[in-house]
C-alpha cells in the first residue's frame, strides 16, 4: 500500500471531517479512497474506456398518460438483454416510480436509458452507471438445484 500526505487549510479539513462523519466513514483514508475511485470510474465512463457496466435507471411517470405504461413495458421487452430486473412503486394516485437494474455494453445501456427517458410523460429520469469487468464467457454452476449458466460482472476498482 502506498501512503501519501496531503495538506489542507483548516476550514477545508474541518468541512471534510464533517462530511465523512455524516457519511459514516471511520477515517479520512477510507473517504479519500472512495473519492478517488469515483473520479477514476467517472473518467473511464466519460472517455469511453468502460465498455461494460451495471446500472440503475430510475424515473417517474403518470400512469394515466395514454399508453405510456404499455410503451415503457414494450421498450423493456425490446431490451430484455439489458434489463435484469425492475421495481415499480406507486407514489400517489397518479404517479409511479420505476427503477430498472441494467447490465450490458455501456453504449447500449446509455442508448436504452435515453430512449426510455425521452418517452413523452416520463419525468425525473436518472441513470447511474458503474463500470465493470465483464467475463467474456459464462460458466455453469450446480447448487443442488440443477445447473444454471451466468456471466460475472466485477467492479473495476
């Protein structure tokens, strides 16, 4: 493990300490590691150096909007290779929130998220991408309930 020292003015150090305390970090080192990881992964995503990702796409929509729920379902079925799972929540009598869990090529995930978020009546769309190393070939497991095939996705840092 490499160690390095940084210098901060007192007010910045105090503000950082308040931030890491509020977020539940045990120490400054853990917080700095997470900040570095996040920025490195964001840079990889911005520079198209992260070909595979896992992601969440959350959005709110009015379920009374003509055929919107049907259109959203059709889009998800068309992207069945990307959509791992979905969660649907009724916010009130009119509005619903869905969160989709996605996995696949980063460009395809972004494209799907953009298309779904652009549907008339969808509001507050938010995509969270996490770069992963994606196994090129899957493998089979037997866990006492028969065999199943899957591919692993591992966070890169």
